[in-house]
């Protein structure tokens, strides 16, 4: 009897001590991994990440006794992933590599619900995608360039540089409809952001694009197409060259009232030499001639007798028997 009692008394404490020792040992493993991560934070970020992830994994198994260390590791880990991405960006590593590091940082930040880390990771990711857009654009890989702008705008719909890049890509492709949509979005969002410099830059880009398209259509004698492009150009502003092409197109269509109107507008903006003014006087003369205003046309052709317009203006004066 004494043996049985004695054995029972010994067995119960032994079992409790063994469980406590196991739990303590496992917590020590968490402490060891955590300390390893802390030691490497400043000198070896990837090693620190590996150690903190190990600490979290062990702590998950240990449970409540290691919860304090687990939470500390979770708070630290997202920032370390951001540092990896930032180091890649600062070291000018390939944009694809930086983007991958930033995407990993976003995932970890979201997993551990760290808004600050996520915000910083997204900023790096946007910069990486923007660099990728430029790389693709320079290689004329417009399809992938557009995809990277899509990725940027999914993260930040108001990122003006990405919208601007989309407009440049569509311009390079000659995709007028998509260019117009992108440039209008850029102008509207720039206005909302009080970025007047960006509004002006975008407006000039659009004016020049559609003005050039109108000029090319005139040369091909596609006058309705020319006027459509030139009128789109006027949506973004006015300049003397736009007025010249409008005058030319309307005169060719024998709409001399509008030809005269736009030639006059262009002439009013031209402050240069007589040679610079010659093209406007020539279009003005063509409109006046078409309207039967011979005296005025003779005078305008006279003022157009400079540079590239000299011969044509002289011939018209001869035809009209100008004095």
C-alpha cells in the first residue's frame, strides 16, 4: 500500500513539471527567434524578416504564453518588408524587382492590418510601376505600358502622372479617341487638384495633337475630317496656327465667311515680321476673293507677297488685274 501511495504522489508532480518545461522551452524558442530578428534589423533586413516570421510561426503553436512576442513581431514585420522595397528603389534595381518587393510589402501589411506600412508600400509600388511604364514606352511596347498604368490607377485613381502617360501612349499609337478621353481626364483631375501648370501642359498637348491631325487631313484633302480635328483642337485653347488651318480648311470648302473670320483672328495674334504675317494675309485674300471683294483681296494679296507665299500671291494679283 505504501508503495502505491508513494508512486502516485511522485507521478502527479512529475507530469505537471514536464508540461511546464515544454511550454517554457517553446517560449524560449520564440524569444530566441525574436531576438535574432531584433539583432539583424539594422544590418540584414532579409535575415530579420526570416527570424520574425519564424518567431510568429512558433508562437502560433505555443499559444497564449507567447502572444506578447507574436504581436510585437507582427507589428515589426510589415515595416521590414517596406524597407526591402524601399532599398530596392533607392538602389535603382530593376523596376520589375522593386515592384515585386513592394507587392510583397502590401500583402504583409494587409495581412497584419498595418495601414501605415500599406500606404508606404503602395507609394513605392506606384513609383516602380511608373518606371516600368517608361521602360515599356521607350521600347514601344505600348500594350504593356498601358497595363502598368492600369495597375497604378487601380492603386491611386488620381495619380496624374499615370494619366498623363496614358495620353502619351495613345498619342504615340495615333489613337485619337482614347487620347482625347485620357487628356480630358487629366485636365479635369488636374483642375480638381488645383494643378494649373498640369492643366496648361495637357491643354497645349491636346491642342497641338488635334491641330497637327487637322493639318495632315487638309494636305490629304479630307476637309470634313480636318475640320473635325481642328474644332477638337479649339476645345483646348486658341493659337494663331490653329486659326490659320481653320481659315485654310474653310476657304477650301468655299465657306469664305469663316475663312475670312479665322484669317483675321490669326493675323491679330501674329506679332512677327511681314513674312510671318504673309500666310494669314494670303488666307484672308482667298476669302475676300471668294466673296467678290476684289479691292480688299488685291490689298491682302499684296501683303502676302513674302516668303513661301510670294509667288502665289503675285499670280493672284495678276489674275485680278490688281493695280
